């Protein structure tokens, strides 16, 4: 069953999927936007989860715009979770894409 959050994510990733090197893959029981084999973002527990630089992640968490994503038992330095009602989803997905692209 598709939720409004799933529909929002699908709409956000659609333009990326028209570009070479991007795909939508099922990982961690979620649809993930993948760029050249690296996860850019996904939806988990109704939140957008993206990979940004450690400094940007800290800024988002300290500003109250995101929470650290916990992987295993430890908060991840570069992965943050943004709530479903946030207007930051589109911009942060673009930031995550740029960050993944900078990793080479």
C-alpha cells in the first residue's frame, strides 16, 4: 500500500531517475535513490533519510531540522533523518546527491 510519504518520495526522485547512473532500488525494506551504486536517500519510518557531510549533519541536528540516523546501536555521522512534514526534503535530497557525487 502506497502512503503519502511514499508518493512524495517518488515525486522527488523521479527527475533523478532520468539521469544516467541513477536508479531506484529496494534496500533495507525501502525504496532507495541510488547514484552509481551509492545510496543518496530513502524513506524509513516516514522520514527522509539522506547522507550529507558530517559537518552538515551536525548543523541540521543542532538546528532541530533532523535527527541522527542510528545504524545498529550507533548514531551515524553522515546520515540524518528528516520528519515527513518538513519542507527541507527536496533541498536535502539535492544536497545529499551533490555530496555523494563529490565522493567520487
